[in-house]
């Protein structure tokens, strides 16, 4: 009888333990799917790199996004996700369950995606970059850029390829998930306008330049000068050629017409019929050929007072400047050695 009672007691203990485990699992499972609230505005939570699951759980509780930090950590540990929570800014709502929050953080579904537009990128290149980052439809972006001109200084020439070309500021942007192509373009063009300080606008006017003409020149300088210290010199060369009604003869405009960076241009390339061809026409092209950075814009407004009229780049990308055509021919021969 004693032995039997002992056996019954052990079975009861095992049964109770099993029932307790099942109950605990059920409670945990239920807790994982239950949000703090059915309503509530989204909250931006910034998780820095290297933040532990414990600290993340405490922050989520502090923001009233989860009820129990232990449940969050236990669930993460149980699924082997404790060390897989990714850094970033997350838009989380009290109506989200622990399971949903864990999924977002382990998959890096951040509220924003960061994208950097390099100086000198064209609308076409920006559209391709947005597509690569899965942030926009490139064709839709380019279609919008053709006629997008919210500021008076952007009013396009009838021959302009993109009215937004030149007025998208090269910078790092945080793009909200789900943003439309128009919202992205608007954000970038507004950033450009914000960078045009009263001092920049006044200096352009003092030099007799409209904002549009200043940006066209800046785009040429951005594409011609690989070295920042040469930008004001090249700006001075272009200013001299414009004063003397000489064609600017910018290779960068030919590259823009072709649509890709051709390593070496031919005589035939410089004869392409296009309003952007500065070998065939005098004056400025009908619009910017790229989106210049602030250094190139400032170079236009601080152009060197020089008597140079020509320049040619050597194999290292440094330019050699000349005052006469004869000097220029000699410089060409020198850089080809």
C-alpha cells in the first residue's frame, strides 16, 4: 500500500507539473498575441546598436507598448531571437502584440530607410538608386521630375530634360516606409530650397546670376572638377568664356546627352544635335546636368578672377589651365604623355 501510494503521489506530481507547464505555456502564448491596447498612436522607438534585449524590453514597457518585459525577453530567448534584435527607429503601436514587435525588430522593419544621394548624381541615377533601395518606382519618379517645379527659379526651359534636375539636394535622407515618389521628390527639393540661404541668393543676384543660371553653372563644375580646390578656377574659366561669347565646350554636357559616363568622347560625340551640346551652342545649356553639392554652388559665387580660357584633365584627374589656344594644345599633348 505504501509503495502504491508513493507511485500515485509521483504520478500526481508529474501530472500537476505537466499541467502547470501547459498552463504557463498557454499564458505565455496568449500574452504574446495580446496588445496593450486596441487603440493608441504609433510611437517612434530608437534602438541603438548593441542594446540588450533586457534594455529594449524595459524601454518598450516604459513607452506602454508591452505589459511585461519578462514575457518579451522570454519569448525572444525561446525563439532564439535574443541576439537578433536589430538597431533602428521603429514605429510601434500599443495595438501591436509582442509577437508582431519581435518580428519587426528581428527583420529590421524600421520606420525609416536611410538613403544618401551623392553629389553630382542625375535624376536618372537617383531614380535607379531609389529603385535599388526599393523605395520608389524609377519610371514614376522620373515622370514626376520632368515637370516638378514648385519654386519660381525652377521654371524650366522648353528644352529641359527634367525641371527638377539640379534642384535635388545631395544629402542623406530618412524616407518613411510607404512614402510616394512625389513625397520623396518634394522632400529632396525642399531641402535644396532650405540650403539656399539669403546670403547665397543675395550673392547670386550681386553677380548678375539668377538662381537657375547659378545652379546650371554649379552642375557643370560639379561634373568637370574631381578636385574641390579646382572648382572656383573652373568657375572662373566658364565666366570668362560666357563674357566673350565663347562656347563653354564642357565635356560633361556631352556625357549628359549620351546618358552614361563614356570614358573617351569622340569628335562625332561633340557634334550630337542637342540643346545641351555646349560645343555647338554658346551660353548655358537649357538646364542643370546634375544635382550639385554646396561646394560647387559656392564655387560659382566665389569664382576665381583669372584670365584662363581653357582646361584639360590629366590621367589623375587634375586640370591644366591655359590662357591661349596654343597653350591649351600644348597642355593636351603634355597630359597625353
